[in-house]
C-alpha cells in the first residue's frame, strides 16, 4: 500500500535530519507530562518515535483514503442551501476519518485531547494532506485557530473550545478579510460593541473567508470607536450558528472542496480573545506566521503531486517509438521540477524550525517569568529567533507558491493536450495551485514583509560563517559560486541604499529578496550534499542556476530598468 510519508524519500531525509531536542523538551514540559498522560514520551528518542508513527498514519490515510476521493470532491464541490453550507460527501468522510484517528488536534495540548505536536511535524502532515487533496488541507490546516485560542485566550475559553477542535467535532475559520480590507487589514470596519452588561457583539460583513461555515470563527473587528488603524482592532471568538448568515459561497477556479464564504454578522454574540486593541498588532500577526507556512506546505504538497503525475505520464506516454521520459527536452523539465521541489522542501523545513524555535522560546520565557527566574539570555535568543522567522516565513511563502505555479504549469505541459482535460489529475492541480500565491498575503506582500530583514542583511554573520567553512571536492566550486552570489547581493544592496529613493527601493526589493533566497537555500543544500551523495546533484544544479539568476537580478537593479516607474502614468495610460 502507498504511504505519502514512507514513500517520500526526501521527506524522510528531512525528518531524520531534524535536531529538535530543545524544542521538544519545552513542548513536553521537560518530559514531566509522561507522569500524567500515558501517551506522553519519556525522552527525546521516545518523542521522535511517536512523531514518526503518527506521520506514518497520516501518510497512509492521505495516500489510500483521501487522495482517491479528491477528483470526486473537486467535481461535487460545496453547496449552499437555505443558508447552510454542505461539504462534498468525500470531504465529510475524510474529516470523519481524520477525527477518528485523533489528528484534528495535532498541535493542541493533551489535556484537551490533542497530540501536542511541535509545529514542524504538524507541517509535515499538512504537506501530505495537501498532496492528497489541496482543498482538504484548508480544513485540516486550520488547527491554528485552536492554537491561537490556546495562546491568547482565557482558561475558560480553552476549556470551552479546544476539546471539540481535538475531536474534529468543530472546525475553525479566521475571519479577517472584508470587501474594502483585503491585504490592508488596518482598514477592517466590522464593528464590535458591548451591551449594558459588557457582553460583546459583532456587526458587519466579511468576505473570502476560507471555511467560513466553520463552527468556531476568530474574527478581527473594530472595537474602538473613532479609530481607523490597527490599534483599534481586537480579536473575537464566536460560534458560526449565532447570528451569522452565509450570504454566498464563491465560485472559484480551484480548491472546490473548500468553501470560501461571504458572511454577514447580525449582532453576533462574541468573546474577546486576549486584550483589547491587540487583535491585529499581536494576535493576527502571530497567526500569520502559521498561516503563511500552512499555505507554503500546501504549495509543497501540490508540487509533489504534480511532479509525480508528470513522471508517471512521461514514462507511460510513447511517441516516436519511445517514452517521452527519454526525450532530453522532457527529462530536463523533470529534473528542474525535482530540483525545485527538493530545494523548496529544504527551505520550508528550515523555516518551520525557525517558527518552532521562536514559539518555544516564548513559552519558555513565560514559564520562567511565572517561576520568578531570570530569562535575559532567553529573551536575547528570542529577539534573534523572531527576526529570523520574520524573514524566512514570507520568503518561504514567496518562493514556494511561485514555484508551485511553475511546477504545475510544466507538469501539465508534459501531459500535452491530455493535461488540459479534466480526466487527468494534473488539470486540477494546476487550478488548485493558483490560489497559493494570492491568499494569506500575495507574493508582492511577502516581498514587502521580507524586504526589511533583507535590507538589514540579518543573515550576515551566518553567511560569514558559511564562507569560512572548508568545503571539499566539487562542493568547493559550488561554495565559490555562493560567494559570488553574495558579492552580487552586497553590491546590489549598496547600490539601492545609496540612491535614497524609496520608490526605487520598493520595486528593487523583489530582486534583493530573491538574491538573498539563493544564498540561504544554496547553503542549506550545500550542507545537505556533504552528508547525502544524492543531494550533490541537487546542490550542483540549484547553485549553478542560482548564480545565473543572481546575475540577472543584479543587472536588473543596476540597469535602471525601474526608472520607467517615474513615467508609469504615461506608459500605462490608455488612449
């Protein structure tokens, strides 16, 4: 039987290579939880074995139950009748099976019925679910709704909401976007008000809400009258059955099994989560770390599925007396897809680890505070870890979601005309991929989010350390290529900063972020090539291509091609 965990040698490579002792120790409360929960690990090796067993279960379910239903779910879609949204029958079965396997509360504490998984291993599950059915990932991957309540809600709210998330009885949604507040969440207008008894209610409209028919919604709303920016926004939890009308479900290009809803809040009873005024500037920003990574995992899963489909078809399709797999033009496309897929996975799990490290440091500091112990050392580590996560999460979403669109495009191209037909899986994958570089922040916004850290060259010391490392054999040449990319980045950054032109800086940010990503990913795969001979080819292909791309990026900046922006109104004007 297929298994999306055991059959994926690259995913296994990353699992086996992870070193998370500090992170797991914090997650498991120094392994004290083993005294209170029979399924809690007693040490690090026990924890890793437990994670592996659960990931095998996810891999088996994804390959043998979820994936075979995906085409039927895509065709059936979701329905809205008499104000009630219904999932496709296959989606209902998949959610039921995930709940029965105790997988709907992977990242939630055991005291509420969860599995207490670190974020990185949860992301491995999300990748596998997305490979099987990208639309189901949008439901399975919303466990972060419960985690936000765990982090910032009251103990009463945790007791009320989290157990039913863990059983799968309740699904969640985050209601952020509005008709006039898409990427600009500071413009949110949905009104939150209190009655004479101090109880909160919500009134207004939300749009493009993934799984908007959920049982529990986290809602960003304007709680401070007279405000117009993010400081007037708070976060609320409410039940979907309380005064919320689903006005419509969107007729989308892809991910048909995931309902995208327009919601009308009609004096909906709600509970304030955390403190007033921190809805956007703290809670939603924290949630966005995970949301960006969830969509990146979705892109990675779709990429894996598209690559597998392309290889399978290329081997089976015979033209001119031989399979097209042996044609150099086709095999070269497949090689590029494979290299992109594996280097993206390296970036992704490095980024996931950065989120885990940041979050566990936060938890450790809170624990030390409560015990009256010093935490200055951990606070310094947290500051650095936060800056790294602030760079890697948007960079990862940008790179992976742009990549999945190229990979699915090429996979369909390899299929030729048959790939354009709905009978073939690759057609659905191409449609599903397209949303990934739009929702949870477009690619352009990811560039903006990463640009500040890139301009400050926050990985300067890391790159210095790598340049001093003595790579041997053929890897030395690749190391020299990365040094050249760094020289191009440094010169390009200096050129942009010297101009003191914010407009030029903004538009050059894309090239700068890409240059930085080549460097970071290049060193990741170079280090992997040292320990795994199979990765030598991946590193060679990636780094040589990255150097060629880096020269183009640097040339774009120095050629003043962006000077056309000064005349954009004239260039874009219509007769």
